[in-house]
C-alpha cells in the first residue's frame, strides 16, 4: 500500500534544502502556534485545494486577531 503524502503542497525544495512551513518556522524561531498558522497559510494561500484564497486570508486575519488577544491576556496576567 502506497502512503499518501497529505502535505505535499507544503513542500518545496530550493538548492537542495527542503523549505516547508516547519523548516521556515524553525529557521526564524517562530514559537507561536498562531504565527505558524499564519506562515503556513501565507505560503500556500489558495493552493491547498479545499479552501480558496479568500478563505485563507480570512483565516490569516483570524489567527492574527487571536495572537493579539493572547498578547493582551498575557499583559493583564503579568
């Protein structure tokens, strides 16, 4: 049985280096899940098949708004 690569649309190779969202997040030391979501959606907006470009943009905005909420919540606690 052949394994289906469900994440192939995220994988790109450049000069022998695999540049998927995980690698880029690692290189830039992105630790926030919301920011990782934004990165992933920016890199592949409208190219994943089940969501169009407009929906990916709405998801990016939603993730950014939640990240701002988390920052505000953390400011209140600290």
